[in-house]
C-alpha cells in the first residue's frame, strides 16, 4: 500500500464521516432547534477526520524515506556499494526509481540488486504509516461524530479551525523570508569556511574557475566580489536610473497634470504593458538589437574597446524596463499631494509648471524617492537582461562601452552548467545571493518606511 | 533692478518676465510630452522589432521534390506504417539517403544538404498519414534544412542563396505556415522546433502556482485585514510580505534550489518545483492586491451583517470576500502573468535542460516558454533568431490576453462605494 492510497482512504473517510454528521444533524433538526446549521456539523467532523491524519501522513513521509534508506544501507545487498558518498547516492536514487517503476534499469548494476530490497522495505513502512494515519482518521471521525448534537456549537468550532488556517496562511510569508535567509546563510557559511569573508567582500579579483587538476594554471580561483558589485551598480543604479528617472518622472507629471483625460486613459495602460513585458523579452531585445547599435555607436565615436556586451546596452534597456515602475510610483505620490496646496500656489499667480516644480514635487519628494529606491532595488536584482546582454568579464571600469558583469549574471553562471556541489564555485553563488538579498532588503525597508511615513503625513 | 522696478508694468520688464515664465511653462510641458512619447516609442520599437523578426518564424520554406519510392533503395513495408510501431519504423528506414538522392537528382549536386533532420521527420509523418505514397513516384513539398531556410529568407551564405535562386526559377520553393511550430517540442534542428512542449510546461507550472498562491494569498490577506491584532507579530508579517514582493526573483530561485531540490529532493526540472518556487514569489503580490480589495469594501457592509447576527467569520466569507473578489482576481491575474513571464528562478532549479518531449505530468522534466526563449537565444544557428522572436510573440500574446482580462475585470466589476 503506497501513501497515496492512504491519502485517498483518509479523504473518503472524511467525506463519509461528514455526510454521516450532516444527515444526523438534519434528522435532529426536524425535532429540535439546532445551535449550528447541519453543514457546520459536517465540516466539523470532516475536519477532525482529515486534518490530524493528513498531518501525520505529511510528517511520516520524510521520516519513512530516512528509515527505508537506513534499512536498505544495512541490508546484505548494500555491501557491494562503493565507499564514495556521491556514487552511493546516485545508485540509491536509481534503486528508488526502479522500485517505484519510474525507470526500467539503472546505469549501475548495483541498483538492480538493491531495487527489490528498496521496494519491499518501503512497502512495509508505508503500510505501517498508512495504517496509522487511517486509524487516526477513524478515531477523529468517531470522536467528533459523537459530539454532534442539539446543543453542540459546531459553527464556533469550525470557525476556530478556520482561524487557525488563516493564521497559518499569513505565517507562510514569514516562513518564506526565514527560509530564504536560512538557506542562503547556511550555504554561505559553508562557502566562507573555504574562502575568507574578507577576501570575498573586499577582493578585487573575480575568477571562480577552480581547476580540475591541481597543477592547472589559476587553479586557486579568486572570489573578490567588488568588481561584480561595481558592475551591478554601474548598470542598475547608474545607467538605468539616468534613463528611467527623468523619463518616468516627467511622464508621471505630464500624465497627471497636463494630459487630457482621454490621453491619460490610453497612456496609462500602455505604460502598464511596458511593465508587463517579460524580462527575457527585454533581454533578447537588448542582445539582438540594442547591443549592436551601441557597439557601432562606440566604434564611430572612436572607442576601440567598444564591446558587443557593453554596460550601456544592458543599462539602457533596463532603464526602459524601469520607466513604468518609476512612473507609477511617482504618479501615486503626486496624486497624494493635497489639492489645497496646489490651489494655494496657483492662486498666488504661479504658473502650472512653477506650481509643480516648487510646490507639488517638494511635497511629493519622499514618495518619489521611495519609489526610486524600490526601482533601484528592482534594477540591481534584475537577472535576464544582464544575463543576455551584459558580459562575463569582471572589469572595474567607468567606460560604458566596455563589458562589465553583475552579481545576478554570475549567480546564473555559477549555478548552471556542470554543477559539483560542495565546491566553492557553486557555494559562491549563495554567498552572492545572500549579499544581494541583504542589499535589496535594506533598500526595500528604507523605501517602504519612507513611502508609508509620507502617506500618513497627508492623510 | 530693484524690487519696485521688477513689478512695474510700464517699462515692459514685467511683460518680458511673464513671457519668460510662460516660455518655461511651455518648455516644461513639452519635456513631459517628450518623455511620454519616448516611453511609448520604446514600446512600439520593441513590439515592431519582435513582430518583424518573428512573424517569419511561423512560416517555413518548403521545397518540392520528386521521390520515386518504388525505384529507391528504401525498404519500407506499407503495412508496418499502419501499425503502432510506425514512428520507429520510419525513423529507422534511412529516409535521409533517399531525400539526398532525390534532391541532387532534381537540383544538382549543390542541393546535397537541401534537406535536414526536420525534413526527414516531415516526410515520415506524410508517409504514415498516406502509406500509398510508397507505391508511386510522388511530388512532395518538404521543409528545407535550416541553412537553406536562412538563405531563402535572405541572410544565408552565397552558395545557399544561389541554390535557392535556381530553385525559385523552377518554382521549387514556397513558403507555408509552419504548423509544427505550434505542435512540436524542442529539437536540435531549428526547422523542426516547436513551442508546444514549452507551452505545456508553462501551463502546468502556472497551474501549480495558482493552486498554491491563490488560496494562501487570499487567506493571508483576509487574516491581516480583518482579524490580525495590532502587535509585533502582525508587523513582522506585514514587513516580510511587503519586502518579499520586492525581493529579486533570482533569490527565490536560490531558495527553491536549496530547499526543494537539495533538501526535500523533489524532482529536478519539474513543473512541481517551478510552480512551488513561483508560488512563493507570487503569493505576496496576491496578498497586497487582496488587502487593498478587502480594504475598499465599506465598513457599513460589515456592520449591517454583524447587526443581523452573523458571526465575524460569516461576515467575512459571506459578504466581504464576494465583494472584494473582482479586485483580488485582478491582482491574481497580474501576478500570474508575471509568473508566466518569469525566467531567472526557473533557471536556478534546472528547468533549462533540453527536453524534446512535452511533459505528461507535474513531476516530469519540462521547460517553460520564457526559458525556451532564453535557450533558443543562445543558439548559434541563424534560423533560431526567427524562432526565438516567434516564441516571444506567442508569449507576449499570452501576457496581453492576461493583462487585458485583468483590466476588463477591473472596469467591469469594480465598484465605487
């Protein structure tokens, strides 16, 4: 019996028990006035039948895998296994897949011997776990069915269940944040046991290729992340913002203050479309169309080092991508400035542009700055554009026609292709991710606080 | 100029200053207009470039070739083509040689590699559809190899272009709609590739994302907006949701890699893992949209329901939630559209493998449309440029449909209280 059969059995038990409770409550209702509707009785019973059993099943599944593995490893057939942990894992994986019928035969002959052991042990354990879960489901069903009665407050009980579900759903956000932090920290700590944090944070050499043979040139690998962060800032926070801030801000001003409402009704969805275009499309556009143009421009300006993977191409396209974001954030904060301030300025004889520049913008500034910080945080975390259009050479240069690389490009580079886990090269991606996460976290927190404070000020 | 002089209307200084101020006003207004026009022009440029490059990807170049099946050295039993093993029979029949012979016979030795792997596959499909072809000399239109295809579209090598010109003179080349592009999965030969495999992978992934992110997001929004007490826990939840909505997507990919693959040992490259990762990413977006929608339901509705004796739960689930649903759905669709276009986190969990068969379930290896675009954009063969742009058109159509649906829902059902 596999666990999925137990799962189905539990659901059937829950449905049947719920139906029994429903009919019992309905028959009670014909004689007496119930506290709760029959459907609440049914829900109460079904919940008690299903939830504890499912919980048990969910806890059992990983435990079972561990138990089966240890039994298989101590079986006589496992004596032939190689000592290397990695090879052993591969063979175990194959045996598991053969046992569950996912594949016909493994690449390693050992897995064929192990498969029957695997199948037998996991059948035994899932039988035990499944039976226990079904027993819990039956116990829950009988216990709760006995409580169905005229006086029983089933609705309140169901609402307590619901409340727990609501609370659980909202805790997932915290769990995700913790999950990100812990998984990044855990892998980064392993990285920092190989490479010193000082070298990682302050080093200026980045060449993560660790050698296959020990005598190979450059076998040590260098993990100084400064050039990556410079590239990220150069593309995301400098070039992209030079494009996005003026265009986004001026678009927002024009659309909120000057444009006739018909134009506004058309332009806002247009900008939303610009925001909805997937980043891989921007990346392809940058690599295919913008990068050659930028290189030709650089060559015609007499810059011999103009690269077809220039920082300028990636930054320009990223700026275009950010425009709608800056625009909608500024739009919100400009709209939040009280009309009385605008009227006061106009009444003193200021022209519209003077009102905007001297009254509305200073009043909206915190919101605009918050929006720009969020835009920067999005730009430095943006991946596809830089993966497709920026280069891989870790240069520290101010020349926008040269190629630079970014943190996200390197993460993708390190984690795709041939992965050997445990190597500093792979773990470096997590360390880069941790730093990136912390930077964007700080930027987001500052921006969100600024925006919220400012909104409160005018409400 | 002293202050008194500045505000005197008689000597014209005031007028010139007013003129200057009005000129500044016009300049400012023009700058705004230019900004909007530039943003829209970028969008138009992007769409036009993609459309121009991509529309050709939905077509393929076909060449006419006469194959004399009875006289060729092909040994194929028509009866075997009707059986269940037809695909294997055709694949092992050595159609390549026949095609090469027929092509050189018709168009000279330069046409030796007129046909590629995609052409062989297409011929096999035609034979399975009509085994009677084997009994006669047949004139067949077949897609050409990618080298000739690029030449026919004007960007190939000189020899290939000469071949195409010679064939055109004899009416041996035509353009046809490439139905295979919508029906096939990935392939190594650009003339045989299709997006169906990637589309199916995207669909399964989004299904998983939707099934997880929508209920959890809505329930979390209800809790935070209607029930949460104001305390440090609630603040922590709120901060982490707002922050998660702005965390770079690649970080979610790292989370998925570390937790779902390395810790929980879920299958690599599977829509299940992709969906889980994207669900964590989309959930905060749905929570924020849901909270705004719930907030905009006026308190009088809650008071009225409470007044006739509904419990707090009944107020929320019977009255507030149905009224807030259009707003929540709008936010959900926008979140789903974002998840549909997301690439980076899926690269992290290994959805970048070459997968030649559409996935059958959520635990099988799959790729998704944006990742497919990324993979094709890396290919060296020029013929992939068209296919990539065509795939981008398909992706953009889906995004437009979803965003359009969201805007329609917002305009149709949004209530102003």
